[in-house]
């Protein structure tokens, strides 16, 4: 599966909210942080918990299990206990539609 895949309408994901989607076999968290949309892997690298159940603030997503934080733009770890970054995926918005570049 290659190319961009429509995953949601902008109106479906309110400010500081997350929507979990699956592209192929890959779970992805689509995030609205202050009006900017991001797509990151939905699985925390620390204990394999769904990040879409967590919180969004200050350009980060926080794991609901142990509080690891990741930068939405880069996937870098911003707070322990995680030490490995998460994957990020390219996002484009056209009108009210949000698209994510499908993982290879």
C-alpha cells in the first residue's frame, strides 16, 4: 500500500484530541495539537500501550500507562520511562480531509 490514505475529517478530531486509525496492519494515532495535525505510531515503545488513549499537550503525546512523552513532530522521547522514539508519518490536509502517507 503506497501513497496517502484519507483517515478522517478535520471536524472529527477536536483540539488536543486523538483518533486511532489502522492503515494496512499499522495502528496510527492521528492527533490535533493546537490546530496542527500529526500522525504517529499508536504503540508506546516502553510497554506497548495505545498512545491514542493518552493526553496531548505542548506538542507532545503522553502514554496513559506510565507517562512517557513523545514529540509529535519528530517522535523523539521527551520524558522517561520510554527511551526509544516512535515513528512519525507524513500528514496532508486538503479542505476538511486529513490524509496520512501509508507506511511501507
